[in-house]
C-alpha cells in the first residue's frame, strides 16, 4: 500500500516552489508545476531511503522492524 504525503506548492515569480508537509527538509523549486511535483516525489523517495539507512546504521546489528500505523 503506497503512503500518501502532502505537497504544498505555490508560484513565486517565474518559479514554482514546494515542500512535503510531513517530512522536514524535502523542498524543491522548478519552472513548472508538473516539474515541481516530479522533483518533490524524487526528493521524498531519496529522503525516506536515506532516513531508513541512517536508522538501520544507528540500530547496529541486533534490531527488529515493526510497522507503525497512525
């Protein structure tokens, strides 16, 4: 089941700027709304994978994973 996130986007002069509401640090700027949405998706995927790898490294060798639903 895919996760759903919220993209906050607005026009700023000749640029579109946007953020992913639920994940600090995921923000992009592009010339078109469509390019912005695609950049946000790519950046979000990269940030989630980076955070996942960082958590696994911090846990060292002996850890378990458990899904959390809110």
